[in-house]
C-alpha cells in the first residue's frame, strides 16, 4: 500500500502532536511517519492522511496509537550504568544517613517515561540490593508514561531473555520467574518487586500534574530531547518542584539542565542535586 503525504498534511500532524504531547516532530521525519503508519492505515481501512487526521481528532484511543508510533520506546535494564552506580552508592548512603538523623525510612522515586518498565524495575532492584535492611523501609516508585500500550507491558513485567542481558545473572532468580512451556525463554517480574511500583498514564504537557510531590529521585532520561527548548525548560521547572530538598534529578546523557531553577549543581554528568532548604 503506497501512501502519499503532502508537506501541508505533515505540518498539520506536526502541530497536532506538538499541541497534545509537546513532542516536536522534526521536518525531516515525514518519511518516518509514513512508514510507521502504513500498517495502521491497512488495519483501519483508510487511504489518506486527511482521512486519518479526522479519525485521530475524534478518537482518543487512536490518537494514542499515533503517539505510540511517533515515540521511541528504546529502553534497557540499568541503562546508563554510571547513573545506577551513583544511585546505588552515594544516593543510598545519603538516604541511610538521613534516616539515622530523622528516623525517616522511606524512599520515593519517579520514572517519568517508564516505557516498558525496565527503568523503574531497575530502580527498585537497586534500592533493594543496596539498602542495609530494606525490609525496614517504605519504598514507592511511580512509573508513568503517556502510552497506555507500554504501561500495560510494564505492568505485566514479562521480558524475553535477550532483554534480560543487562541484569546481573545472580539477580535473575531473585527477582524474576523463569517461564516454562509456552513461556520458555521469558522471565516475569515477581510480585514483591512489582508491588513497589505504581503505574500511571501521564502527559508531561498537562497543565496540572495530579501527582504528589516529595520525590527523593526523579528519572527523566531521554525525554527532553523530544521537546523544544521552551517545553524543556517548563518540564524541568515542574520536575524540580516535585523533588524533595536534597533530592536528585537524573537526565539523559545528551540532555542539559534548563528551566531557571537556581542552586542546582551537577554531581556527575546529567545528575543534579536540589539544594537543601
């Protein structure tokens, strides 16, 4: 099925996607959009972008299908290892030191664009593996994404063995169930690990964020690259508001801290600490 898209039609879709999600689709992405929607056109029996535009404007579920196709859900367990080295070392030590002073034994983290779940599950495993006595702590991790499709995959917590390659082998049996029969070659997150996560569909472009703040760590990695500078600054400013004093903001290695919040210092590349009150 050969689909043609005029420059004018592409501009209309660029505006729709930006207005609803903040994702800035570059001018050179027209062919990519065509290729990612070809299968969808066949499924819906539509034959033009103008016809498809009317569908996504009137059907929120189909709009989310469009968002899924323009978003890149690339993720891995323990991606950007220096971040997790810092998190498992200095961050955990600081949390334990605070607990000795204040009696607070609680860690809250937010995986802002959790995709299929590798990042929030990595955060959870890091906490459990590095706290001295994790059973004495309350651990809550918010896992959010704009895509219902990837959120469902994250909730299911089912991964093929090739996606498990970045997890140390000694953790496989501890945190995952090995599939048998029809599920051979798959691994499923154990309930006690999944229960540390709260899953929520969330759009960073929403004017009001229906989320309680006070996170000790926020992971917003490889998300800002999809936004223009103005949107990046707005998102970072809001994220900083939701951090506890002394909390850490983790960005992607190709992203920079923008947003006008003062006092933030990089502790390692792309990790920033919120100043204490």
